[in-house]
C-alpha cells in the first residue's frame, strides 16, 4: 500500500531508472515496515518544472501509505533526499515531498480495500 511518485526535470538513462525504482521501493518498504510486495513506485522524468525561479535539477514527490506516522515522514524525508542527492545529484533544498496517511477503507487492492 505504500506509494511513492517521483517527478523530476532531469533525464535518466535506462540503468538510472531501474536502479532508482529498485532503491526507492526497498527504502519505502524498510521505512514504513510494509512488505515490498505492496510497494508501488511511479517515476516521471524529463518534466518541464520550475522551482524558486530556476529550472536547475529538482524533484517533487508524493508519498502515501496507510498508517504513515509523523516520525516515518521525517525519516523518509531524510532518506529520500539523501538518495536523490547521491544518485541523481539533486540538491536536497530542491526537493519537495508531500506525505499522506491514507485510511485503510480508502485504499483499494485486489478487488477490495484494506479496511
């Protein structure tokens, strides 16, 4: 049920895409304590984006999960920013992350919901 959507204005090659998807999936599973079989990652690169009046490398992410706590959001922010900085050279101060705790009754999967 954890979902992470990464939007960035940089272009990634096939290897970078594959590595980023895998590393984000593992990170989200570990940080939320949810099995990776429920984790979904969406990557959208080479977008036209502007932040602080500049088109230099940036990222906007949406992270949603059932039972996402304040402490998990803080830890995820640290981990995600470090990963994007290390792997994609995006400065941490050019990354926004929106976190959402979704009620189990409003998260559908396999023809039902988690509630």
